[in-house]
C-alpha cells in the first residue's frame, strides 16, 4: 500500500515546508526558553563549583552571600581554620557593580579573593589566558563574557586595575561575568566613598562633642581611622578535609561560631529554588503559552488542509478506503508537520537564537527529545479535530444530487 | 430475471418520517445484464441520485431487494456485513467530475483500489497500466491529474472504476463536462469495457447526445422507473 500522506506531502511540499518553517520558529523560541532556564540553573551551579567550597559561612540568619547581603568580620576565617574537619577557609566578597572599561562600562560581579593562589577557595579554578593574580593590589582576572582582554585597564571605584588573566563560564547566578580582584581592594571598593563624602564625615565626627575628650588623647583620630576601614567580608568559604562529613562540620561551626552555614546542597537550593524561582515560573508560563499557540496553529493548519480534501476523502471512502487509512493520512501529515517544525526549531534555536541571546542558553539533548515528544503529542492531539471531520464525511458526497 | 448482473425489485427509499416523510423511491425495478450498458434518465428530483446511492451501498434503502450477480446484497436489510469492501471490490464508480486524487499520479490513482483490497503494489500497478493502455491513456501513466485534459481525466476515472473488475459500474453523468465528440468517446469506451469485462453499467445522464446510444433506457419519475427500449445508435 502506498503512503497517501507521503504522496500528499510531496505533492504540496511548499505548503508543508513553509508552514513547518513558521511552526519551527515557534518551536525554536520554545527550545530557547527552556535553554535559558537550563542556562540559569547551570550559571548557579557553575558559581558554586567555581568557588571550590564545601561550606559557605555567612552572617547569622541570612541567605548570603548570593541571595541576601551578608557581613561577617574578616578575621572569622582564622577561628574556622582551626576547627575539626576544616582543611581551608578563605574570605570572599561579592559586589555586583559597573566596571569601567575603555568602551564604557560592563556590569560584573566583582569578587574579592583572599591572598593565596590557585586552589584557594574563591579563586577561579582555571584560566583560559594570562596568569593568576600575583600582586596584592590592582590586578584583576576577568571572565571572557565581560569582553575584557588581557592587559586592558579597568576602573573599579577610584582605582585602575590591569586584567592579567581570563576565565570562562565564571558568572554570577544572574549571568553577570565575574571580575576577581584582591580581597583588600574589594573590601575598600565596597565601602569607598568619594572625597567630598569622606571630608563631610570627618567634619561631622570632629564636631561631635562626644569625641572631644581632653582626657582621652587620640580618640578622634582613632575613630576617624576606624570609619575609613572595612573589616567585613560577605562570607568565608570553607573546604572540608577528605573523610569528613560537610554537614557535621557545618553543625559544629553553627554551634560554636554562632554563624549560619550552608552546605553545597543547601546553597544550590537557595540559588535554584529561591533566587531563580520567579524566573523559572515565568519561563514555564511562557512555555505553556507557546505550547498552546503551537497546538492552535497545528490544529488550524491540519483542519484547513483536511477541509481542502473533503471531496477526495468522500471519494476515498466511497471506493472503500478504510477509516484507519484516512485517519492515518491526516495523522501522518500532522506528525510530518511537527517533525519539520521540530527540525527547523532545533536548528534555529541552536544556530540562530542561542548564540545571539544575551544570557547563557544551554540546550540539553534531553530537553530536545522531550520537546520532540511534546510536539508530536501536540500534533496528534491537534489533528483530532480534522480526523473527526474526515470521519464524518459522507461518502455519498462524492455522488451528485 | 438474469442470474448475473444487477437485479432490483421493488426498491423503496423514504427520507424522514411522519408528516415530513418523503418517498424518493417508490418501488424501483431494474435489471442490467453483464456486458450491458443501460441509461437512467429523469428530471431533477426524480430520484436518480437516491437510486444511485442505494445501488452504490452508500445509503440504505427502506424496502425491496437488490442482487449483484448471484448474491443478494439487500433484502429488507443489508445482507453484506462489510459495505466498504462491497463498494471496493464489487462496485465501480465513475463520477460527473473525475475526482481523481490530486496527489497521486495516473497509475496510482487507478492502482489505489486494488492496493486497498490488499493486492501487492507491483501487481496493482501492472493491472492499472494494462487498463490505462486499453483506454488509450497509457502514455500519461506518470502524469499528475492536473496535467491531463478533461477527456483524459474521465478515461482515468473509468479505468479506476474498472480496475477491480467489478460486476457493476455506476456512472453518474460521466459525460456532463465533455463536448459531443469526447462524450461519445466515453460512451464508446464504456460499451467496449462492458463487453470486454462482462460488466453491467448503469449510466445516469441528462445528456441528450448520448441517450440514443443506449440499447435500453430506464426513465425515472417521482421515484418510479419505466423501461424503454432505446433506439440504439453506435456511439
């Protein structure tokens, strides 16, 4: 038996291809939306992986340092390093801000990393070009997504830094590229005020009668000095010794240091479950809307194609064609349309949409397979209206009168 | 009554019920012998199409008897379980317009019927090609229906009606869209095929050009048939 659906598609291939193209662009957008969500999740995981930490020690009762501001003293890490099960502990600061470049400014997550070297928690795990930070001040390592190049000078607050190394896929959970600078510079940048503000603060402090104590010489100078310093960091990253349970180490820190500690699993839950939860819901809603629109389009197209063949269907039924052959004709056409749409969608999402999208778009093969299954299911479902009409066609319509 | 061909006795068809009931056929009698082409003529609303639909097992008569060859197919109720198979294997249709399947080439338009009956593709195409040659359209075997002239399309439609070697062909105004020469050519073909394949053919027509070509004519008026011996002229 010949394939009636195949012959019909070959006969009117232009109609199918152009319809498939339109549907494909819609499917491409759907795939891209799923890819954006996957990209957001991957960004979050990469951020955690890149930190090289097993535990995040943050200000008590906060969700810091990524989901909520957190501030702890920068000498806490010394006490943590001496606790059982702790292999390494390092301060870290995060500040999302515009970084001045020769072309203007790029929004980046400026990360202050503690002195040490590659392998220290918080340091970028690998570089794609250049070298790690070796000086105590004014050197930076930037992610390639920032568009910065080796040797380029960047402006963070009032200081100029030289980009000495480049990383790849080191981004914040929001997709902003990371720029690593020495911890002291980052601490200063977090609290640094402009000259007018500093002068105004000193004047107000000097005029405060509480600090004008004749019996306490040097009090005013000490207070002024403390106001200009920043002894805080956002978190301490802790690496647990091999063979120790991170949860047990975290429990000990919580108990003795009275700080909040998150394990990798908990931090992932904060980033994915809380930080990008709203975006996930928005994307899911978009996916539902796109699926409904796609269904409506496929249903309309298959309905129109079937209505254009009512006389042929009547003839086919009159000459003894079984219902399942006619149902097969319509269903196969719907599936063919879905397949063309999926192929076009996959190509457009991979080659057209993902590369130009400003956020990281991660297209997983599993998502593509799921999308194909959903598209096929939608096409089958959408063809039911046309099938119903075809089955209701009276073979007598082929005979006049 | 002939033992083969088509036999109809007292066939009735009523549409609706009660006061709205309409008797479209009020007791039709008709016999068509194998190899014979008979005309069925009548004005609009006379019951021609209803009779054709009953004969084609598309609608169910209300009463009467129909036999095809030695088999009674209707006697107060359908005596055949699978009406689709009956239409596919034992009744050929030729319509006013050819109604060829636009996405199948000429050969496959004809070969589709035996394929639907389970005949292997190669065998079905062989049968179709032979028949198309016999109908003088063999040279257009690979053409699509849209590439054929009206006369060629109608010959392909006749080939489709004949391909399963049905004992009866129902032709519904097959010459309506054709000019005189082509119309007569189609009737000549139907006569040739009836003789060649021993097929009984009923031609419903309004076409005065071809009416004289029938040996026997059934007039139908108000749901009743009257037989008239035709003054047969060679088409």
